[in-house]
């Protein structure tokens, strides 16, 4: 009787069946697991059905056979003969599962409710630009580990964000990550082993933070466009992410308790939940931030729900800010071009230099623990003594010489469209 068995010496599965009175054993590279046995039982059922119908073609089921006349053995206790092994994605006339493209459509439909809109947009872009062109029409159960490794190699040769650079390991991992999820779910659903279940992501180099010094911050604040000055005060001295500060609304500014309540973010033109649950937090206002928001209140509170907005009341667009305000002012000052995200790093390092408690800093940044703080900013950690936000307040107040009275302040207001 045809059966799926395991070799005693290796533990690998093999097929054992008879055809035209001859016994055949086909070795596989599959470990003896319930899932692999289920897969081979399906294969064996197809073989038995075709043998009974007289339509079995050995070459169709075993295209890697060394000859058209399979080797045979009639010794039931003998070790299986040395033969080419069956690939993990068994080659047959109808491989289990749909095409990669069809399964992706179903996978997206079932899971899109779980994802943020920004994540879904990025995922669709990854599928359209990379995964579907390469794997789209293949049977999902016949995509092998070597196929995935070859795909990853092609990604490494493609250009990155800059024309003189190749695609980074971080971006490659961002593309192969969804592929791994898709193949793993299809494998569970259709009973075949995932070809990349244990594939490790490429190593990513540790990115070095490039915060601004307090002197550089003062220089930037003095040079930036007047309508963006208070916006930069808040970004430099609160550590808020771009989407968090762009989506900040007046209802989340508590002047009485001197708190900024981070509850939403403005991403891809819409209000969304914050990046993570841990990002929901209350940020203490230092004196410079309090004064900046008071100035901004007189300019925009009656114009928009958003603290920082254009003349039409719409939130600031981060891309527009980066290209038309941020980079020009850095070029004007002869400073290296850095991402606006470095303002968040600047806040963190200023707090550390001032001697604030790591636990307090982590809460202000929206980190659930101090682990990330020490990992990213370890070289900025001095002897720590303070723990309540007072140290940074004194440092900024003294260094920036906060001016009292509106007559001495530069005008503020909504940014031009």
C-alpha cells in the first residue's frame, strides 16, 4: 500500500508506492512534521488515483528524475535508493493553492481592517512595485526559498533613494517582510511548508543621531521665516514627531496645567491615531514652549482647530515644510542638511544634557521604557540628577533669554499657503 514514511537515519520523509508491480521510493527534503506529512499525503493520493486510472506519468510528478526509467527496489527494509529529492514545492499538474496575485487580493481584503491607512498605502506600493511583478502569476505553493533569495538579490542591485546608492538593507527588509507574512499565511491555509519561515532579515547599520546643539538651535530660530518660528520652538523643545505636531489641535493644549496632550497625528492628509499606544502621552511645556504656544494662540486659535496651520486653516504639510522652509534655512546657514526628525533627537539630547531623569524623558518622547533611550542616545547621557523637567526649563530660559511682552516679540501667525 502506498504510504508516506520517514527514514530512520535522517528523519526525512519519502514516498513509498508501487507502479506496474515495481516498488518506488522517492526521497524528499521535508522533515517529519504533521504539515509535511499532510502535504505528501495529498501528492500520494494524486499518484494513486492516476495509477488506478492508468494515466500516471512519472516524469510529470518527478521532473528532476535522472532517467525515464525510475530506479527500483523490492527490499522493504532497505534504505531508499539515492535519487534526486523532491523540492519543497512539489511539482505536479495542479499545485495546491491559488496564484500569488489571487492570494494577495484575498489577504488584503481580510486584513486591511487591522492596518492604519498609512501602512496600507505603503503596503500597496510595495506589492505593486516589487512583489506582484516578480511573483504575481506563480502558484503560491511553488515559490521556493531559492526564488525568494534570488528576488532579494535583485532588490539589492536596484537604485535607492539617491541615484548613486543601491537599495538599503532597511528598505529590502521592508519589502521581504510582507512577503514572509503572505507566504506564511498561505502555507498554513493550504498545507505546504513556508519556504522562508526562518529567513532572517538583513542586518541594518545603526543610524547615528545628529542632534543640533543649543547654539545651532538659537541660530536656526533667529534665521527661519517668522511664520514658522514658533512651530520650530515646539518641535525643538518637545520631541514631538512630525505627524504629532502637525496634527496638534487646540483642544489638546492645556495651558493651565502646561501640558500638550498627544492624542492624534496628521498623516497623509488625514487625522489618525498616534503611531503606537505608547505614543499617547502628556508632554510638559517648558517656558519657551509655553510662550511660543501663547503667541500662536493669538494668531490661529480663531482660524483653525489646528495649532499650526496655513491661511486656509489646513494643517502644515510636512513635505512642503521640508522642501520650502527647513532645507533652505539650513543651506542659508551653511549647516549640513538633516531631516526634520533630528529636532526630536535634539529635544532628547538637550533633556539628557540638562540632567533630566531617563524615565521622565522616555515618557515625554512616548517610549514605553528607557531601553530605546539608552540605545539611541547613550553617548549623550551624563550624570543624572533631575527628574521633573525643571532642569531643561532653567537651561532653555537662561540660554534663549526669553523676551517678555508682545511688543518685543517678532510677529507670528498662520503660514502662507
